[in-house]
């Protein structure tokens, strides 16, 4: 990081995600944050690629909101993957400084199959969790992980994990990460948009 604290543009208005991003970036001295209302590609991404693309869209649009000012664009997207028949929910973060980009994952936790079945029928996990638990605004609070872990872990913690993992190349710049160019990220996003 530079001596002056860069602006961190967060591609979300979700309070849990914002808390996680701020916590991670505060560890490396960031003090100025901007919240940019950006939607992912899908209300409920399924699979690593859809989740990554949602985080990418958020990061790119957040960086664009800085209008050339030095800083970071950060996208955090929650998604569901299935591994060996087990549905797992977690988050992917994409961070870019406009020159290069990195990504990180949170821990993923098992999702009951009946919840996953409802997701496959087109419902968003946050809505499913609200109906099942009676906790209003659960997606901006403890999240599904908060309910299933009985408060031992929250959605903010997952966002923090993903963002901290993604920001490692800027925390430890002397390590040669050989990150891909930001232009590659933008090109990929453009191709995905054109294919829709």
C-alpha cells in the first residue's frame, strides 16, 4: 500500500459484507470507504464461476465509481457450490487496484439439502432463511452461517475471511504473486455480459 491511505470502494450496500470489508482493510491502514450499490449477475449464484463473476462485477463497478481516484474496488459475492453431493455456501471476494486483481474465498459451510432445493427452484437463500427462521434481515445480519452455527460465526466473518485472503498480495508485496492484469478481468466480464 502507498503511504497515503487509498479509498476502498465496496460494491455492495449489504451491511454484513461492508463490515467484513472494512475490518479486513482496516488491518492495513485503510480509513476511507465508499459504498457503491452494485448488484451481482444473479440474485443467487450457484457454482464457483457464477459467484466469481458476481464478485468481479461488483469490484469493477465499485472501482469505476472512484472515477480514476487511487484506490481499490472490492466485490464480495455469496454463492453455493456442490462438492461430492454436499451443497456448500460461502463467499468469494475480488479486489482490484485498477492495475491487477486478486481473489479470495471464505470458509464454506454445509447447507441443508431442502434449502438448496428451494434455491434450485429460483429462491434466494436470504429469503429462504428469513422464512425458515423468522429473523428479519438475516442476510444483512448474522446470515445463514450465523443461524446454522448458533452464532459461533457470522456473515461478516465470512466476508472478512474472503477479503483478507484476496488482499494478501497488497499486505505482503515483497512476495511475487504475479497477479493477472485488471484488463483481463474487464475483458472476461465483457464477454460474460455479451453472452447473456
